[in-house]
C-alpha cells in the first residue's frame, strides 16, 4: 500500500485524468480489492471478478468525489467494493427467495406442504451448484464433449 503522501499525489493525478495514474491505482490495489471481495463472495465465483471490475469502473466514474482529507484511497476503494458486494448479495437473495417460492409451490402441488425445503436447504443447494460449476469449469477441454 502507498503511504499517505503518495496516495494524495496519486489521487490528484487520478482527478486530473492521468492515464498512468489509473494504471498505478489498479496495479497497487487490484489484488487487495480482489482478496477483500473474494472473502465476502467466493474466491471461485465469477461474481468476484465482476464485482472487482465494477469497483474500478465506479472509481473512474466517481473520482471527483474522492477527498483525501476524508480518508485513504484504500478505504475509498474498499467502501466501493463493500457496496458492490452488498448489491450482489441483495440480488442473490432476490433470486433465492424467488427460487424458494417457486420450489415450495411445486412441492406443495406435487407432494403437499410438509416437504417444503427450508431456506437453509435452498442456500446449501445454491452453494453446491456454484461448487459444481467451478469444478466443471476446471476440467480439461478434452472432457467437454463428455458432459
């Protein structure tokens, strides 16, 4: 991480739209932001890559709002990342609730109300799906035709 003086200089260059400053920002902070997001989402999720990309795109769009006297670049970027992660989980929750509702309706229609899955079961199934997708994506190309 940069010291406070170097961050202030970098912030000034960013606000002046210096292209090299953006490269320096990304080079300096992309790995720590990736690690932060991966801890909150999943190190193997494509959502992590999408969120990290959104963080830096949002930084470009909002650099004029950054004020060095109110905090460090890392804190600002981590705040953006935190908001993007929360947006991600809100979307997941909406999909999970909708899926759980549809599944519950299907179960009630076919077997009765006593077999409705719990929310924990729905989340577990979602997590299992993500793991299976990751494992399949890691298979060598010669196995692709076998699936």
